[in-house]
């Protein structure tokens, strides 16, 4: 991609990206790779062949045919085959535990990554590693490379990370004169049922390698989370915290109706025909696996609401997207459902162009699990979020969206996570989204926040300041 940023001499500084092999993690670091490569800094993206392929085929919002090919170097490292069970819709915890074998297998990446780092270090002034917060063990050899340094990338909100770290030091009411409690809603949910013990144990195994951390990076915007970035920088850990997001493009070109380039998704053609701010986009991300009963209740509720919708109905990702394709579970809808709702609803069973849907003038709300990728894409598009958290950081993201930023509503309360959300509850919740009163103010706030984030990306804005600060630091 063309760049108007500062130039660096060839091979002066290189960046190596080390993502966790899960979609929300791969996607964010690939987008960050694009942003950094715009400064003419070579970026090396490492992973298994299939996970690198997954990152590339699913990226959207920018022209990967030119950008990726010319500025980002992918390294496909072979690791021993690993068996992952299929997603289990009836598991007591909604966390994607079926992916844990894949996460644990990433330990085999250590040696090929170390060889790459040493090779790059011999040819450059500095090797900079940006690694997923739970991939620290893979890059532990950076400690033995004199001209190497590493930065931890947190795939969740600055709000969620601050809460976790603040709780870890006993929740002091003040940090350097700032009253923390004034920034944290009283009813913020705890972490119970957010993660299974096996995953928490995996995280603990990474802790000992944080000694190599030279700073922290967030897919965050000061316009959205400035208070929490400031608080993170007052924790006393002597580490710098940078908000260099949003990573996703915020100005997605809107292709016109009748586009014949063969790349436009059918749901966008349908969106073109709908009135402005009339459609609810429904998607629960790549790690959500609903029971058949819950899918049926959601389907009936959407139908009975008489509101227009696009519903992305896919099962959770498997450990490897490109094998056993015939074993992907296809959720059953009530007989004749798609035909019955075709005038006001579209069910998408393949990969949906989420950025284009959210930036479309007809999209009014996003009914979401509140994964951080989805939150950032919705907030930067100015689309309010109807929150249905499932696991991980999602309950706390819900608090950020609804109680701090006030740009969303709760559809499914986390406290009732083990209960079935009935069709009548879905119907009532969806109807409320398209009503008036409180929701008018929420929609207005969401539009204003999206506009403010986009405005921050001009020269001199908060976004440019933090990103430029990070680039200046690693190229010092």
C-alpha cells in the first residue's frame, strides 16, 4: 500500500508478529501488520500454514492482494498434527474449549520462531516482536538476542485489561491521584464462568515469560478508552501502554448496487434495498456455539419481531478450518423459515463481510456477543450494540459498551447466562432496539462516538499520536 509516513532504511528495523491461532487474534494482528508496514517497516507474520491461510482469506476492509503480497511476509511453520474435538453446543461453559489443543500445540513454534528471530537479528539493527499476550513462551528466546525486544499485544479492551490488573493489586481506590472507582461501574461482572480452568492454567504458564516484555499494545482508541489507557500507565509497572487502534479500516468503500466485480456478498445487495437505519445485524462471532434449542428460540423471536435483520448463522470455528469440511454442524431452523422471512430477513451461513455490513447506511444495530473485534468494528462505524455476552472478556465489554460508553443495550444479562433466552424475550428485546425514547439517545451517542473516532484518525488526532509514538519508539 502507498505510504506517506516516515521512511526507514531497508532492514533497519523489522517487526515479527506472533498471534494466537484463533480468528479474533489472527485478524487483529494482521490488521496491525498492515498499519505498521505503511511506515515502510518490513513485517513478518508467523504461524502454521493453515492459520496463516485462515488469516489471509478472512481479512476484509482492505486490498490484501496488493498489501499483503508486497509488504507482509508470511512464515508457514510446520508443527506436529493435533486433534481438536468439534465444538460442543451443550458444554456447560460457552468458552471454545475445543480449541485448547491448538493453543497448547503452539509451544512447538518456539524453535522455528527463534531461528527466524536470530536470522533477522543478524541482518538488522533491531528486531521487534509483537506477540499475543498468551504466546509469550513462543518468543522467550528474544531474551538472548542483543538487538531484539518484544511487546505484548492484548486482544481485549483496555478496560478489561485494566480491571484484571487493578484487581490483581487489590483494587486501590486511587492511582496517582485519579479516583479509580469513579471510572468503574459498581456492578461490573467478575470472571466466574468466563474461562475454564484449563485455559487459565495455560495463561499461567505464559506469565514467567513476561520478563521480556518492553511494553503493551492495545487495539484501542483514546476516543473510546482514553481513561483506561491513562490508568494502565499509572499502574506502576514501568511499562508503556499504547492505544494504537482502531486496527480495522474505518472508511470502508461502499460498493453500489449492481456492482459486477463478482466479489460483493449477496447480503449487501439486499441491504441496498432497505431503508436507512432499518436493519439489525445479528452475529455471535467465531467462537460461539449455541444449542439447537437456543437457535430455534432466536429464529422465532427474530421472525415475530417483524424487524428487518441479517443473521450470520455459523457454528464455532474448528481448530483447523480446512479439514473435515463435511463435518461442520449446520444449525437447523424451523421448517420453511428462510422462505417465510425472506422479505425482511436474510440468513447468512458463510463468511460475512462484517465491516461492509456495519458501515452500510441501512444497518441500525448490531446484536453481538461483544467480542472485542466486533465491538471495535461496530463502535468505529457508529453502530450501537445489543449485547449478548457468551464468555471470556465479553461480559466486561458489555459493561463498557452499555454502562460506561452508553452506546448499547443488554439483550441477554450475563447473570442469566445459564438460562434459555426464549423467543418472546428475543422479540421484546429486538422490538425495543427499534423503538424510541432511551434508544434514540443511545443511537445518537453511538453515531457521535463513531464520528469522533474517525475524526481522531486525521493528522494530529489521538490515533496518529499514539501510533506515531509507538513507531518512533521502535525505530529510535
